[in-house]
C-alpha cells in the first residue's frame, strides 16, 4: 500500500473513532478490509484508493467471493460496509467526485438467534471451578459476575476496583463507544466477589498492587483470551458438548431475564445496547414464552 493511502486510512479511522467512538476491534476491521483492498489495487495496477471505479470495487468483491463456497455472507457484508463508510467519508471531504460504492448491495444475512444455555447448564458451569484454591475462587467470582450482570467479556476483565460498589451491589462499566452504565450484581455475585477479594486476590497478587478487580498469578489483569481458555476448560467438564462462545453467558443472562418476565427495554439497558434493534435478536425468546403461557392458560389453546 502506498504511503498516501496509508495516511488516508489513518485519517479515516481517526475520524470515525471521533464520530462514533468505535471499539478498537471495529476500527481494526475497517483498516484491515481497506488495506487489503488497497493492496489488491496496487497488485493489479489499478491505482490508489481515491481513483477506483465502480467496476474496480465490483471486481474485487467478486474475486473475494470466488470459489466453491466463497466468503461468508457476514464477512462480505462487513467488507461492503467498510468500503461504503470509507468512500462516503472521502466524498464528504471533497476528495472524490462520485462514490464508487453507491450501487453496491449488501449480502442478505440469515436471521441468527444467539445460542444460549439452560438455567441448569449455567448452574453446572458456575459450580465447576473449585473454590478451595485462589484461582478457582477467582474463576467462580468471574462467572458469577458475568451471568449476574450480562457484561461483555472485555467489560468484565477491564473492571476496576473503582467501578465496583459491593455495598450497593452495582458495577460501573464503560461499554462500546465509551458509554457508561450501572449494572446490578445480585446477592450471589456480590458474595462471591467478597470471598474472592478476602481470600484469593492478594494471594494471586503476591504483594503486588493492581487497579483491576480480577487478576492473574502474574499480578496483571485477566485477559479475554485467558479467561475464555479457563471457561472452556470448566465447561468441558461441567457441560460437555454445549455451545460456548465469548457471549454465551451474556446471551444466557438476557434469555433467562426474558423467560422470567423482564421487559425488552430493561434488557436493552442492562446489556448496554445503544439501539433496541440490537436487543431484538432476543424477541423470539419473548414470543416463545408468550406462546407457552397461552398454551398453558387459555381455555382454547
């Protein structure tokens, strides 16, 4: 990629970060998609990013989708989104006269429902870590907090002591776009965090200090990758064969709330979704609950 395109990508990423407060992962996805497009343009001698045509864009997308299966629809949709966002940015800045992505169609994505766990599955997973050891007590406390609050894993491992109020039973987290929210923990999670802080945290730190609530034996904060390695290890013993992803307990949190009568708007606030449309992936849960209630109580069900 030529230096001009590299500088332009830096400028674009800075602009969308300032405008939307996007996460580092989202910005890196934009940058990676556009860098690969710029590299392809250079390889086929089509010129820099500001000199592409509609046919260049269409040709690149067709190339990416070539093969027996092609790329996943979600990956293709994200690529189209990256290209559109970039070219709207440079068009608004007067760098180009016409948007080469204006007639692109996004791939239609199949409707996906989040995979989740039953309440019995969650109970088994929570019981898996051994509280007889400092690391096990930490793992139990982390799992309890994750299920009780619906935090994202990044929010959990990034939780600082200053964001924890056990007396009030609340955590203060900063989610996507640096949006702050207060989330209740519940009595069980509060009790496990108290036990962890009293009996395990200082043992793991070995005299060192840390501003983070959950720490490793090296004295640093728990990372997302390390935490999900631990969860997979516990799940393999407690609930073998069950679906597990970085959002599994978050989905279980939302699903179980709705199953017990929570309002979708309340779940939206607890999850930290900026738009109710994001939370609406769980509406099928509410519909199924209503159907079950109807079948149980209506005289002609």
